[in-house]
C-alpha cells in the first residue's frame, strides 16, 4: 500500500515524537517540516526543511493534502491559530495513536489529536480537535478535553474532568473527579487540583495554588 505524504508543522523535539508515531502507523510518509527556524531539531538530520509558515499555502496547492501538528509548549493559542490556518488552506489532519496506547472503543478523538505511548483513554471520554495526550497520561471515563488543550506526560485526570480549550496540564499533575479546568489555564507539573480552576490562571502545588491571575496581577490563592 502506498503511503500518503504528510507535512509536519513544527520541527522541535515534540515533532520528533510525532514523526515516530506516524511512521509506526505505516500509512503516512513524512516528507518535510515547516518551522520558523531552519536549524531546528528535525531539520538538522531527519526531514527536509520546507520553509516557514508562509509556504503552507503553496504546499497545499501542490501535492500535500495531509499535515500533522508537531508543535507543543505553553502557547496553545498559537498552536490553535496555526492549525486553523492550515485547515483554511485545505490540509487534512489525521488522528495519530501510538500502538502502545490504550484507547476505549467508546472514546471519541477529534482531528489532529496525537495520543502518545503508554497513555490511557477510558470509556466515553471525548477528546476534541488538535489535542496532545502525552506519554503515560491517563484520561479517565467521561472526561472532556477541549480544542487545542495539552495533557502532559504522566498526568492523571480522574472521571468526569473537563479541560476547556487551550488549557495546559503539566507533567504528573493530578486532577480529581468532576473538576473543571478553565480555558487557557496552566496547571503546573505535579499539581494536585481539588477545586475548579478559572480560565487563564496558572496554578502549582499540592494542593494547587493560583500563582498568576492575568485579571488581577500575580498573587497566591489556594485553589485546592
């Protein structure tokens, strides 16, 4: 079976992991990457450099109809904006699941989602578009992970947790059942969250404490 050519959006360390998952599917062939930095990780020794974001329109006009998001980091707004730009240019974004992940047959995964090795997504979880479920993360039953959110390595989301769009759940964080994480909130690595978290704030610690609130300046407020 011929493999479909696919372009990688981003060329950093996260993109390297995404490329490995794509290769394991044996359905797509990465043909190059798009990144603002010509000397980024992938472009040094693994994939041809196709240019910065400005080349995406010309690529879609040619033969490239598939793309994968290789971007990570705290700026989920930027990642969502670029994803939506690529959609507007006609790119299709498959779901990529590492064969070492465990995903319930009743879970739903949206386009451009990447599920990494060792992660678990349990029954009736809903993962929206452009989401990263990182290595070893656990998304329990009936969770909702919003558009362009990220769940970091080893994070645990108990049942019925809602993570709003563009939120970031750091490595090893623990979110107890029924909690809502607000849009664009950042949950620091190892945080234990026992109460709802407002949109746009940053929390760290056990119990989680709000350390930055853009609407009120920097302060410390118990959130757990």
